[in-house]
C-alpha cells in the first residue's frame, strides 16, 4: 500500500531498483529504510511499527546494521536518492 492505495508503477519500480542495490551491497532493505531517515539532521527519531518483541529487536538490529558509505554514494549516482541527501 502507498498512501492507503495501490502504489503507482513508478514507486514500485524505484523500490525494486533500491532493493536490487541493497542485495548487491548485502544491506537489508529494512536497515537502509530505517537509517536513511535518521541520517537527516532534522529527524530526531523514527518510530517503526512493531507487532511483537521480536520485531522491536529486529528494528534495533537494522538501525545498528553497518551500511558502507559506497552504498549511499551509489544510490546518489543512480539518482535513487537526492544528491544532497545527508548520508
């Protein structure tokens, strides 16, 4: 779902491209998603929804997952995140 509706093709395609890059860099998509928002200085916190204690533990692991700088640089190079995004 995307804004309570079906996601447009362009959004799904972008997500697929990001997932492929995550796979190439061996970075879990969830780790990249959680950490990307936290990299911006205006973001004080992020609150992922969790249904269980195991999901909370997984979210904490994903926030701490080491992501190489090259990963973010590559996403910028292929224009999947803004060039000026804090990374």
